[in-house]
């Protein structure tokens, strides 16, 4: 099956179609990039494609958006740091907990295991919007959180666990159980099997889950609005929404601000893309 799929994806027609799709998909991002460098009077009077005939580029847009101090500017530097502080721990928590839970549900034999997995699967169907306020009311008084980073970490971890457990369980359940028996014969434990055997084998799946979780958390707006408050904790997405609402006619700032928010996700995806593709092929092609 793997060779048949490879042959179909390697034909000239598939290659041309892939190139066309990639070009069409990239045009809006390219136009956003060009617009973010254009002066205010240029971007408000003609399209971004006019920059090729009469190039007039400036760094003022990025300077005003990132380092500006006035209320009209973006002041995205601090919000950028907030996004990093929220995203990195939330991704680590959700991926690590999902990996341990998926291992227990696929390798550890205990009563009620199948029912727990069914419950995890059902939790993916619950809309995020329905669970936001109940989670805030349930956990807020119990642990006394405010609108800070800890609240965002817990919220993103809770909402990301069902999908993470389901995804990793599908990969871990395909690993031969004879490996665990060999480890036990040598005196190893479940911790040894998980750390030295299973994790290296499902590394592509972990990379895929990391990309999914990071992109979702970095681009999230709804959870950030509910579980964070004030400029000291709110991420980039909240500030960009404010700019779009209050400064909607300042296109040069919106374009540069949007591209600033895209930098880190692009770096993460380009860094882990080979593991991402390997994880998709591992889960979709057998034999």
C-alpha cells in the first residue's frame, strides 16, 4: 500500500496540482507580507501588487506596532512575550499528560480502561464554548486563580487533553506488546518502557501533536478573553482583535501586526515539519 500511494503522489499531475495549490494558498500570505512593508499612503490608495512597479518600503509599520508607546500603536512586544509564556508551558503540559494517559490506556491493563477511553473520545465532541464558563466557575473558587497565566495554562491543558490522548493512543496501540514483555523479563517497569521504548517510537506523533497544540493555543482568542485579563497577561490575539476593532482603518498596522503574530508559528512548523509528515504517513499508511 505504501508503494502504491507513493506512486500516485509522485505522478506529474499530482506534482502540478500540488504546486498550484501551494501557490494559491501562499498568495494571501505573500500579499500580507508585502503590505506590511508599504507606507500608509500607499497601502490605503492601491493594491499590494502595485509595489512591484513602484516599490516604496518602510520599517515604520513594524516599529510603531511592536515598539510604539502611544495608545494608537500596537505595543505588541509585551503581548508577544505573553503569548510565548502562555503557549510554551500549555503545550508542554498538554503533550506530556496526553502521552502518559495514552500509554496507560493502551499498555496498562486495568478495570474500566475501555470506558475511560470512550469518555475521552466523547469529550472531543463537547464544544469549547459550552465548557468555558463552567470550567471557570468550577475551578476558580477552588484554587483561587485570577485572570493570569496559570488560569490559561490549566484551561488550554484541559481543552487539549482529549484530542491529544486520542491521537497518541492510536499510535501507541499499534506498537507490538511483545516489546513490553521483553522489558519486563529484563526487570524493567512501565516507566522504563514508556521512557525508553514507546516515546522514541511515537516521536513523529508527538511532534504532530505539538504542532497542532501550539498553533491552536497561539492563535486562540476565546480562551484568552475568558481566562486572562489586562495587558500584563493577555496574548497577541487579544491585542490584534482590539486593533481591528478600534483602529480598523489603520491597515498598515493591522498587516504588520498580523505578520508579527505569524512568525513564531511559521518557525515551529518549519522546524518540525519533517516529523509532522512522518507522523501523518505513519498513521495513514500501513504495510
